C-alpha cells in the first residue's frame, strides 16, 4: 500500500505490475533524454549570436529528425503492445472469482466452488484492530486468493457502474451492470493488498474498499474446504 508522500508506484505484487513499472521507467528515461536535448538546443539558440542566411536546404538534417523519432516511437510502441497483450490474455485459469459491485460494497463468488462467497463491507473506524489497522481500507470479509496461481476475475455490477482496482496487481476493470469484464491475476507472494472503487458511483463511493488476502495454495485449499463444509 502507498505511504504518505510517496511519488512512485506501489510495490509490485504481480508480474504485470512489475512490467508496468519497468515500462514506466523505460518511457521516463526516453522522455528525460528528449527534454534534456530540446532544452539544451533551445538554450543554445537563444544564447548564441550566429546567423546563416545562405542555407537553402539540409536534407541530411531532415532525414535525421525523421528517422530518429520513428525509432524512438518504435522503442515505446513495441513494449507497450506486448504489455497490453499480456494484460488482456487469460490463458487456462486455475481459479475463477466473480466480483460484483453494489452501492456500496463488494460481493465475491468463487464460481468453481458452487458460488461460495459473501459480501465485503468497509470496517468502521471504531471496529479497527491491530490486525486490521488501516482506516477506510479494511473490510469485514477480505477476498482470499491463492498466490502462484493463474486467476480469472469476472467483474460486474448490480446497480450502477463501479470499478474494481488493486494497484499492487496492476489491474483495473469497470464493473458495468449487465456485462462481465475479465481480468487475469497472478499474485507473486502472500500478503494483504488494498484497492478502492475507481468509478464515482454515489455518495459512499469512497467507502467501498477492496482488500485481497493472498495465501499459499495449500492454505487457500484448506480455507475453501472448511468454508464449504460449514455452508
């Protein structure tokens, strides 16, 4: 989760987020180089007093300033297209979970386990404990997912538009009534990861957080088995 005064991204908890951070750094390096060169050229043009009235054409200069930007655009476009493909593709998921946005809470269903699941409401400030200390982010029932597993998230809504977003996973999808959006998640390590609804959905839009608890596959299987027996 982010800290006060943090400028950069949250720590990556999935390969997709790691690639997003890498692409951001890659693009920023190119932008800094371009800005530095353009700034130097502007300063040099304003400072020097030399003029030339005899130059009619400079084909090699025009060739350079056409070819170089094209190469730079390719170095940005190719990684971007690859990343878009990886974010969109969900191949052979081992688990499917459905997230349903409501005013103003989330409902989750494990579709592979006879729609086992429940509702997830934000914890009031008075109910926070040492195990759940984060105000406006903690929920009464966290979404529990296994790490090191290909997971498919199906996102929809029951009333108005919402958005299911977890920055550490690098995922965001609109929850639209009557439609299913799809996300692919692969969690790298166990932990608790937070997100929030990212679509203005009403007066309590700020009070429907997302809390994902990632467990080892063995522990997740034990949790699902005991929950199914209780139900």
